[in-house]
C-alpha cells in the first residue's frame, strides 16, 4: 500500500498528458449505510481519481437542496463519525484511492479535533475539506491535521482577492478547490458556469502556483467538465452524482446506472 501522505500527490504526479483528474463527492451513508464502500470502489473502477466523502451535518449552510437531502437521508440511516471511519477502513482493504473527508467543523469539534484527526489518519483518510473553517479560522484544526499527515484543502471563489488566493495556495496541501460560482452547491447550466468561470480561472492561474487546481460546483456532464476544467488540473462533481443516485435508487440496476454515469463524466460517451 502507498504511504498515506503521498496518495493525493501521487494522483497529480502520475497524470498523463491532457488527462483531467476527476474527484467525486458522495455523502457517507447515502443512499444507505451498506452502499458507500461499494460506491467508492465502483467509482474508482469507472474513472474516479479522488473521493470526497461527505460527513453529514444537520445544518449544512453551504449546500444546496441535493446535498442537504443526501445528508438528511444519511442521518436518518444512522451515520456516525465512527461509521465513516469504518467505511474508510473497509475501502483501504481493497484500494489506495485518496479519500478526503469534507464537511463542517461542528461535528469535528463535537468528536474532538485531536481524536478526529488521529482516527481519520489511522483509518486511511488523506485530507480534509472544511469549508466553514477558512484560512483565518482554521487554526482550530490545521495543526492537528498536519501532525497526523492529513492534507488540508482550502477553497477559493470568484470573490476571493488575488492576495487571498496566494495565501490559500501557501497554506493548502493536496490541491486548491476552485469554487466556480458563488452561492450554494448544486448542478447548474454549463453555460451559466462557463461564463463566470473563465475570468476566475485566469486569476487562479496567476495566483495559485504551488498546488494543483480542481474546479467544482455546477458540473453535471462530460461536456461541462471539459469546458469548465479546460485550464485546470481537473474537476469535482457532487450534486449531479447524488441526483443520478436519487433518480434510480432503489431499482435493481441503480448502482450499475450510477457507474455508467461516472464513466461518461470522465471519458465522455465512448460508444458515440
């Protein structure tokens, strides 16, 4: 098995040519507790390079209705932080795919920041994205994360100043998460995102020089990904993936259909 601290970096180091890295967000415990590990392993087989595993929270302020819905379902299913760590351990028995826990700081504080970072690292987690613990307020977790070999990934958005982008780049490890539009998460029209994203990505390229750059929020198809991630190292898909699960679950073929959607996101319609 690869050493934990190098998994995210290895993904970018091993990228070939014009390949775009695909990171997929899935809410732990959605659509049911039993499926999360199988979904992660299937995502990897169908082209995912990174996994962002959502830690459900009852008051998800930055999330749109799709991820709010998935969080509520997962909470009703009985998801806990301990179960999330157990899911990561189960994946680690079969896969080296980097896993980044994404969520809000409240459940982390409730669990205990020191215990959280230690147990996450021991389970095989590679990094953290905590959107409501931005650079200025992240000291509550950044030292513990670093001490446990966990990357901390910060976000930049169209309303981030050039100076802030440079500070985010200096403090991030793993990659910088480029939020393509202001507002809550959710799949949007590709054209809507493309119009606003071009100038933003130009600024990102000028100011983020140390870390790879992944762009997310609003991507729901391979064409969207190609258009929006053209000038970055890759792209992130979350809401559109949860929508794809929600559309077919619990039909017999729901998981196969979701994996087909993932493959198309990464490679396009290879039959067409």
